[in-house]
């Protein structure tokens, strides 16, 4: 599940400054992207310590009601170096950022292959097999608010809030009122900056997804 692991990494980076919805009134982090809007998108350039770089596009490409609550289709497009071409992932979630166990549907389209949807009974198994990332609750509870700051990146100049992670002093991030919240993030071995954003995103998957094949049972 290379694509799955990569997307979790990408979402972890983009959501680093964000609390879960239950924490909106607590901790120093503001709500990163409390009210997703269909059509919103943000493209961020991710660069690692060796200088490898790739563009990651986050977008809200649809919504639907589930259990009397609106859920959002979050699309992530990127071209991981190990794959060399675009991987498209779409996830149905009740809010952003989200925990893995909040996934209600998961679709992936690998290069040269049809889009495939993970069967519901396998979503929990995917959650168990995915390595856990940092705790948003812990990050928000310990983040140091460094105040307001105007930051210029390729996407423009923004009035941001600057934070430093409490447990990892080398991790700093700048968030603003843009789709998905993140303007800039600096870590010891990587960085990410907002390249562009907008409000006219549409789904990049046009065909009806096939159901993903189940792995063979263990002997």
C-alpha cells in the first residue's frame, strides 16, 4: 500500500498545526480548516532534506450526507518519486484534519490503472496497518504561539499565525485563512510551502471506481 502510506504522510504534514474538532476551544492552535467548502483547493510544494521535491494538491471535490451529517470528499494528488507519476486518492471524511478511523470511504487511482474503492470491511484493516503519525492533540496542546507574522511564499503574501511545535523545537509552521490552512512548514528534514490555492476544484477521477480486490487469506 505505497500510495496509502504516502498520503498519510502528506496529510500528517499538512495537518500538523491542527486540532481535532473537539479541541476548537482548547490549546494554542486555531482551527485549521473548520468549514470545508466544495471546490476549495491548495497546492503545496514539499521538499525533503536531499532536495527532492514534489507538488501535493489537496482539494474538496464533493460532499454527501452520512448519518445526518455532511461529509466531504478530500482529494490528494501527488507524484511520489518511488512511483514517478500522479497518484490520486479520495477520502470521505466528516471534517479536516481527520484521524484514520474517521474514514468512511477510500478511493485510489494509480498511474495507468482504473480507480478502485476499498471495501468497507477493509477500511479498519487499513487503519491497523498504517503507522500512526503524531498526535494532533499533543501538538496543539504543546505548540508555542510566536504571534502574528506576514509571510511571503509563491502563492503570495499572507497574514499568518506562527507556531513552534512544543516537543520538536525545530518544527515551525505558519497558518492562515486559506484552504487547508497551511502556508508554510519547516521541519528538521523537510519543508512545505503554499504554491497556489483557489475555489474551482473538481474531481480528477471521472470513471466509476471498481471495488478493490481483497488480499488472499493467510494460509
